[in-house]
C-alpha cells in the first residue's frame, strides 16, 4: 500500500499472539512499536517483556521499538500515538491485541462464582482497543490509508470460558464492523481476525495444568503466534482490502486465500471446518448521527 517503510503498533506484545504478530511484521521489514507493561523478567507470571519482543522484531529484519504502556490509562495511550507521529510522521497498521487475561477465566465455575475482576478484560480489551482505534483513526483518515486490526476469536459466537470472555470477543468483531462504516470514505480499513488455538506460553501452561480438559487441542491443529502477523501483512498489501473492511475473518481460511502456510508448511484447520462456527455478517443498514 505504501512505498515508505511500514510503521505498525502492536499492543499487548510482551508475549503470546502480540509478540508473534510483531515479529512477523518485523520479518517483512516493518518498524513495529511494541507495547505492554512487562519491562523486566518476572513482571508477569509468564515470561516475556516488551524489550525482548522489540529485540526479536529487529532480529527478524524490522525495527522493534518498545514502549511501556498501560492500556487502561488513556493518557499513556495518547502519548504512545504522539510518540509514533513525532518519530515516524506516519502510521500504517494498528493491531489491537492487549487485554487483561485473568488466570481464573479458564478455571471451572459459573460466572458468579469467579472473581468479579474478570470484567477487567472489557476495560483493557474493549475500551482500550476503542481508545487506540480512536487515536489511530484520526491519523490514518488524514493520511487516507491504513489498517486497524482486532485480534478476536470464535468465542464471540459460542460459549467459551463464560460471558466476560464472550462479550470481549463479540465487542471486538462489532467494533471492526462499525468503525468501517465511519472510515469507509477515508481509505482506511478495519478487520477482526479470529485466531485459532495458539502455541503460546499461556496455552501451554493451561494444557499442562489440565491435560484432560484440553485434550481436544492437538498440536498439529494449533497456530504459531506469528501466523496471524503474516496474514495481517497480506491484508495490508491486498489491493482489494477495502472490500473486506468491516468484516470478521477466520485467519486459517484467509491464509489459504493468500497462500500462507504456518511453521513447517502447516495449514491450520478452519474453525468453520472443524466445528461449524462462523463469523456473523454485519447487516448493511446504517443509522448515522
């Protein structure tokens, strides 16, 4: 989409999907601002820091720039975008990936039997994504180009871990759909991507803690954290991207369309193929303010 070096922001990139996406974009030569709260080993129960991810982005062929951001703090988020514009003068891709994952989200029990703090994922995962998109849209609309991505999951369409998680994912899909309406005339696209089961530190810990519960998750069907990053790059460079704006796509399916394979040539199965679950299609009727 641009002959200039691509500038991206990936939120929640200390580890997991965010780290993988950032490194994948780096492998395509992008400058990637890596955000998160983990600055030092031990800052979080799981390994990974923004500095380690930034180093991995640079090692992959891009330029990784770590920025410590609490995505529950609007002032810190605003400062992030101001820094990007001050240092780069442009922005091309925003990947909204940060959310507050509570350990007890995946433990047995009904929603009222779990800590009320589970709804914190709406503060960072939903509100935080909105705030980031708010700042990004102002920049991208003025440029007349760009892509805003939301990393989502099939839990938006069926029960997974309870209502806090489900509302989070459904909200991301809806944000992509509605923001596309406002951005349609400005050359900016929004996409929500359903990721499959990921080979992340968190998923590995969950599988080791409860092997019987997660026996349905087979390694050959899992996606690497980098997989979605390569899909995002293909979307960004798709001349027909505008036609996909506002949609929720299944990463494994669109990867086939773009000829993208995962690590070792693996083709992760589609959630639609395995379980018959597919994204909701937004109705075109719109009431504008």
